[in-house]
């Protein structure tokens, strides 16, 4: 009975997509672009002189991805810092090494999709943000979580990534998290 | 504390050290306090800045990322720091976080800093941090305690240093105290110091110096004793010389003065003078004179040998004094005088085979005050009166006369000095025309009260005191000047002494030339004195005649009336003596004398002048005797100014 219920839920999910917390989605949409420019090597990661903020999502979560896109474009229509910003939406299936991106914002996805996104981000040497904290265990770097306060988590894997060099004060402000924590 | 203590070197050094200490310490204290206060403040400021610098990026990232909760959490953590009293974060006028501290007096400073956007210089917000003064005050307190402790220690060091200097200088003070009692005769106990320093060197040098001074003082003492002895001997010698007459070896005049002074108004004095001693000197020579004086002194000494009350001294040249130490009776006094007179007259002094007799004159006084003066007066009077002895007597009023004479001398000198000797002019009238044809210039002294003094009061004194020539000069000068521009003759009286005085004659000639009065001048030569120096007088009259002056024999007929004078001297006028004229109306003999004089004058073509015409009878008589000119109070008195028609 329980198994039936579990499967039903999975089916439901696959049919209607994941559910997103609007507040968290807004918060992350607000925070993540700003973190991109805190990468000291961001200038080498621009696409057409812009920060290309690529949102990776499941097909079913298109609405949520679109919400993110619109939110970011609205919030940062003058750019982030000195850089103009554009937002691309890419499904997990479409994501490849050739996908242009200055940073990846990875929404809910399967374990494999998440791992794939994390791997592509590593290959492209860009920062990867996760909607879900747990997905950090698959290699994504950042996740913002609303707890008592909004908390930024940074995957300890970051220390092995030479291509990303975050500002010190950012590092002082984040909580590092390890795979073992999950 | 005594004044010496304040002036002592050690006190000054100590005071200098203390003052220096206070100045330096105050300087150090204030400087360090200021420096450290700033330093402590800066430390706290740096600490606060460090905090702000530390939290600022975190705040910035939280604001940047909009992590307000995180921001609050962070700032709450910051507020855990007890040094931070308050924090305020403002963004675009909105306060993002604020914890304000109300105890403002505990706030050391408020640090304000802009929070910049991460990755750019764009201002995002402002942080204001109220920093507590706890640490700062703590530091200051600790520092003050440390500084005070240091000052106390330094103070103690300086006090100890002062005491050390005081102790070092102590030997100098002790030596100074010792030196205050220093005298060349007394050795001081200057103890040497154990240490070898400048003070010990000074003490050592003082010790050596003391030895030398002591030695020198001893030598000096011996020398002084020797010199004192010499001086005493010399003093005795000088005293002897001072009181003893070199020639006769008798006590001298000074000794007599001293004895009289010490006589306490007692005693009597007898002065004796060898008569005509000058002649002995002139005749037998100076050596004979000295011999006589020596022998006479011996004789006198011998004669009064038994008179214990009498001391003999030599007053001067040929004058000796016999001082009675206590007043003798008149009889004793006279006995001494008579004995001495008799015995001296019998004494024969033999010199160079010549026998010399001498006589003496005595002057004495039995009055014990001013005895020397009185005895001297008596002696002079005795000489004048040719007596062998005269006792001073107040009735003689000799002293009074002397005093008056002296006063007149003073008066005369004063009058000369103050130009109060003036000529008065008495007109001489022609008997036939009764007109004033000449003026006799008569001397007058104007007294200090303006009264006119006649010459009979002072002329004799002037003669004795040798002031007379000065008076003659004044009369000549003033008379010549007066008649310089007057068309009349005038006569001036001259004494024989004036005429034989070459300087006076020269002065007369110069005055005549100076005022051009040679044709107007008549010299009246006093006949009463007797003219012995005919040649000189004649020469004078001749020389005066040559320049146009005329001469007259004054007071003719009074004394040595000598017609030969008139013949020899070639005079122009004969002025008949007033003593004859004034009796001419009463005494027939006088009339005969006057007639003889007039007759004689007429024969020689000399003009006659009668003086002392004092009344109508005399006037008429003079006229009747055919005297050419006359003068007198009846006709006109002498006046300061002549009456010119």
C-alpha cells in the first residue's frame, strides 16, 4: 500500500512537475546572479560580453524556469554590477558542454540530470546553483536555503575547483557543506 | 634655616636638581600622557576599525545578497563584543539594523564607515559603530599608575642624588666653617679626605696654604716687632726733636705750649728777650749769635737751677720763657725778675777774644689764662717803653687795642675786596676869586651800613698792616678816572714810602698816562713824616714835573718844618698845616709862623694853601695874610661828587 502510494506520487510528479517554493525561488533568483559576479574570474566566463545565466530544468518545470527568467530579467534589467545579464532556459535533456552559460541554476531534476548539470558546470568552469540543498551532494556548488534566515551553502568540493575564485568575504558568509552531511 | 644655608652651594645644587627634576618630569609626564593617550585612543580606534573592517565585507555581502536575517545574526554576534556598545546600519536612509547605547559617557567614539558593494566601489550602506571607552580608560589608568610609580622612583633617585651631592659637599662646608675662625696665628684642623677627588685636592691645597700662611705670619710678626721697636725709637727721637730746641737743647716753644695747656689755669709766665741781639749777630756774626744763645741758655738754666717751680724754654731766636708751674707770689715773681736782670747784666760772654755784655727785657704775667699772649704783650710794651720789665695789666687795654686793630684790618680788607674805598673831593678855593680851583682827593671808607668812615680811624692801621699801598693805588686809580674828563686840577696825598716804592711810582705813571691827567694832577707829599730820602723824592718830583704834574708839601709847619725841603724839592705849593691855621685867629705866634711861611713862599713864587678853615674868623684871617688858596669845612666839606657850575 505504501509502495502504491509512493509510486503514485512519483507518477504525479512526473506528470505535473516538482513543486517550488515561490519565496525561495524569488530569493535564489535574487541572490544567485549576484554571486556570479563575485567570481573573480567572471570576466572570462561572459558570453557575448554578458553574464548568461542559464536555468536548467525538467520539461515539466518550464513554468517555474520561466518565472525565474522573468524575475531575474525584471530585477536585473540594468545588469548585475557592471555586467549586463541575460537568462537562458535549458532542459536537462538539452544541456550539453556546448550550452552557453556563465552560470547554471539547476532546478529539481533526477539524480542523473543533476549530476550531468554539475559535471557540465565543472567542465565549463562556471558556478552551479541549486534550487535544492540536497543536490549539492551531486556536485552542484551553491544552494540558498531559507531557514531562520536565508543561508548560503557552498559545496566543499569548491576547494578543488581552480577555475572559480570566489571573493573572500563571500566565503566567510557561506556555510560549507560536505557530501557526508546528507 | 639660616640665610647662609640658602646661599650654600649644596643647597643651590639640590634646588637646581629638584627644579630640573620637576621640569623634566612634568614635561615627560605631560608628553607621555599626551602621546600615550593618543596611542591608546588609536589602539582602540584601530581595534574598532579592525572590527568594522572584518565585519564590513560580511555585512556588505549580506546586504548585497539581501540576506537580512543573516545580517542581523551577524550584527547580533558583533554586539556580543562588550567593547561595542551600539551598531547602526543605514541604507538609502532606511535603518537596516540598530542597537543604540544610551550611556553616552561610556562611548569612546563612533566609527562610521561606508559599506561598499562587493566587487565594486559603489556605496551600499553605512555602518556606525559606537565603541566603548572601557579598554581605553583601563589602559589610561594602568598607564597613569605606571607613570606615577615611575615618577616616584625617579623622585626617590633624585632625592638620593641630592643627598649624595649634599654629602659630597659636606667637607667643603666643614672647611668653610673652620675657615671662618681662621687667623694666621691659629692652625686649623683640616682633616684630609679618604677619597681622591677635587674636594680632597682643595682640602690638601688649603692645608698647604695654611702652613705657608702660618710661616709667613710668624715672619711677619717678627718683622712687625722689629719695626715696632724701630718706630718706638724713632718716635722717641722725633718727640725729643719736637720738644727740644736744637741749638740750646732747651725745651722749645711747642713744649712750652703743651706745658701751658697742661697747667690747668695755674702758674705764671715770664718772657725775656735779649736786647739788640740783632746787632750782636750783625757785628760778631751768626756763629757768635748762636754761641751767645747757647751760653745764655746755659746761664739761665744755671740761674734758675734752684727754682723748682720754674721751667725754662726757648721761644724763638733771642726769646726765652720761664714758666712758673704754680702761681708764685708777686714778691717771688719780682724777685726772680730782679735777680735774673742783675745777674745777666753782670754776665760776660767771651767770644773770639771779645767780651760781650747783654741786657734783657722782661714781660710777665701772673694771670694763668692766655699767659703767653699776655706776657708777649707786656714784653713788647716794655721794649717800646724802654723798661727792663713790665707786668701785664688789664688796665693797659693792650689787648683791646690789638683786637680793635685786627678788626680794622679785617674791615679794610673787606672794604678793598668789596670796592668800598672811595675818594671824596674837597674843593680848594682861590682866596681872591672865592672860586674852587682845585680839589683834594681824600680817602674814605664806606662802611657796610653805608656810613662814611674818616681816614684817621684806619690810616695808621693801614700803614702798620701794609695795606696802605693798596689804598694809595685805589685812590690814584679812582681819582684819575674821576677827573679824566673834568677841567680842573686835583691833588692826591702821597707818603714818602709811596714815593720810594718803585712799583707804586710805576703804577702812578701808568695811571696818569691811562687817564691823561698829567696836567691836572698835584701830589701832596706829607712833610710831617720827615723826608730823609731826598734823592728819591726829588727824582720823583722831577719826573712828575716833566710830564706836567705839580707837587705840594703837605702839612707844612707841623713837625720837621724844614725850608730846605722846599728849596731842594722844587715843589709848586706849600700847604700850611691845619694845626696852625685852626689857631691862627687866636694865637699870635701862629700868625707869625704863618706869615713867615707865606713870605718865604712868595719869595720863591710858590703858591700857599691854607687848610682847616673852619669858621668865618679863620677865613678872614687867611684872606688877610694873603694866602693864595684855602680849604676847610667852613668853605666846603669833602663830597662824593664835586659841584660843577
